[in-house]
C-alpha cells in the first residue's frame, strides 16, 4: 500500500509543528524544510485546518500551529481522512467496472488487510511520532538556518 503525497505532506506538517511546540511556522518555512512545493502544502494546510488539526492564524505574528495537543491527534484518523479514495476500483461506489465484482474474493482479502493497516495506525497519536522532539527540532532548525543563508547568498 502506498500513501498519497497529500497524506505524506499532511503527516510532515503535523510532525514539524509538534516537534516545535509553542511556535508558529509558515508554509514557506515548512516547504523549505522538506524541499516540497508550497503550492501543495497550501492545499494540505487548508485541509488540516478544516479538519480541526491546525490553527491557521493570519496577519502579523500569524502562522500555523497545532489546534490540538499532539496526544489528541490520532494518526489513523489523519490517514483515513487524507487518503479518502478506494484501494482498488471495486471498493468504490457501485463496485466500478470490473467484470468479476461480486464474484472476486480479492475484495474481501484486501478489505481485511486495509482494516488491519488502519487498526495499527489507530493505536498511535502525533505525540508518539515526536517522542524524539529535540532531535527533530534540531534538524528543522538547521534547515531554517541553511535556507536563510542560501537566501542571503543569492541576494
């Protein structure tokens, strides 16, 4: 099973913010830290805000912060909400266009596997992902310093 980039980026944003409690971050800062597109992160951040996981504050002193404590953000919930789509065509509404839908045993087996995958993720929160908070924050800080240095060099 492969997670979508949307889910990957959602988890990265949450980890970034949870690793540095008490401070707000910007989309550009997070994008630079992970070397990903700001455009994609904008969509991710909007979604995470709508779901109640992020507080998006506009204006001076604004930025992104967790809307809930890391212990209250369940990784299984995040993955289920961000993935949304069906693993295979027959999982979709109406069973898709597969000629053996209704006869195929693969659907049941894959359904069981997906349920087991989600059951494992339900056992973890964002707090579990940032137990090494200090090490993560150090990496993120180094990325911010490196980006600032590169900007000065380019100017």
